[in-house]
């Protein structure tokens, strides 16, 4: 378990009197086996925070506990040993260009007490695990970005860590390669029992593999929780902004802003987004509302997906009917765990 308790990290730039509060009184808990995402825009403090976990950036104050042990109180020798159980991968891979793939992976094992043969066997076992064994004799310059990151992951696993820190590990990769690296991290989490902390500015990354998420802004943690709860009921505007970046439904707001023909209404119509908070795919909610309240409903587009093994999503609709029936239909839909966000309203009140 990782526990950060009132962690602060402050800097004074170039001798200026002004103090920069890069991490401001952050407390969070990462349970064993979590894939815990920390998201924020550039400058939010997320990368500084993750470096506080292994004390690559020592906090100005607060406590960093790993399995109840305060990292801040360890001697230099104890800290070096503790860090061996915390692997880390970065955006730009940090491989040594003059060494082969297998030499890069073997580097952390210097002084481990293993024989050359044991090191060779372990390196090739790790390369098989990350599915890049055939590149063992290649140099980093001969590899693609995704292959380099697989080598970096194998190197991070060399000392059999229990924790893997991923600092923007997919930001330099194309979408297809990103997906393959994320699935690899998810596989390692399950097969090795790794606890993973993912730092990113992309909500799509969080959505893909994390079970919990914390949102940072201006050095502070502003929202956190399990992934399903945060996605279905975000509290902070920054969280809502991040979530919109991953949904096709956000296009409806652009269409309204540009007065597109697609979202123009006739008298008696409303344009709405149905936000499913507890999607029951077996329940014919829309067809029931249409029949029961004598309305018509046109689905413009929808975005339904799986988050943490649960189905959630949004549907953009134009609803038509008399004022009272539309009002009752909205009340019925909302009573079934679906929020109705009315974007445009051309109803005529009696």
C-alpha cells in the first residue's frame, strides 16, 4: 500500500523570493493491486507528486508510507534498497544508446549477487514477458517507440518490484502503440500482482486501464475516487472537461455553438443529452418513454462504452411532444438513473 499524507513539494526558482507550491498538501492512498491514475494538465504537479513516492523528488513536508514504512525516515542505504522495489518508466524511455536491449535490461542487476548466467536467464525471461525477446541484440536506435518502451518496462521489472510508476509513459507514442503498451501494463498488473501508478494528461489512458483516479490542478488534488463513480458523477469542472475529451457526445456542444442544421429545433422540441449513470442495457427505457407519454424521440448519436467492467455513456436526442408529456417523460427517464441535460428547448407552455 502507498500512502501519501499531507505531502508538499516547494521550489524557489533562481533565488527568487516567490515559492512555487508544486504539490500542495496532497493525501491519497493506493491499495495493493490498484492501477491508480493521476491526471492533470501540464503544470498541475502530477509528475512532481509521483517522484515523491520513491523520493526522487524529496517532499518538503508530509509523509510517504510504503506498506506502513515511512520513506522519509530511511537512511541513504535503506532508501536505495527500498527503491529497488519501485520500478519507474518515463515518456522518453531513458535507454542507454550504446548498449544493446539485453544490456539495458541487465544494467539494474549489477551488484545483485546473481551470476552472469542467472542475469542472462532473467533478462531473457523479462524480454519474453514484454514480448520483445527477438530484439535482445539490437540497439535502441534500431527500435520503434513502442519497442523502446517495452525494453524500458522490462528494465523497470529487473529487481522484481512490487510497484510500477508510469510517468507519461505513452505520451510519445501513436494511438495504436499506446493501446498495446497499456494492455501490457494491465497484463503485468494481473500476472505479477503489481501496484501501478499512472501519470497522464489523457483521460483516455485513465479510462483504458485504471480502476481509481485522482485529478490534480495547480498542485492540489481536487477530486478522486473509483473510475466508475468519477466518470458518471464528476464534481469538479476540470474533471468534466477531461471526460468530455474522451466522448464523441461533446460534439453536440460544438454543433449548438455553430448553429448547425443537425441541432436546429422545431416548435415543441427539445435537444437533450441523456447521461447514463447506471446503464441497464436490458431495460427498453427510451421505447417505454415514447409509448407511455406519446412523444417522438430521434437519436442523433450516442457514445456507450465499458468503464471498469460497467456500461456507461451518453445519448444525444431530439424529443418532440406537447409540453406536459415531454416534462413527464423527462421525469420518468431521470427516475431510472439517467440524467437529462436539456441543451436547447423549444417547448411551448400551455
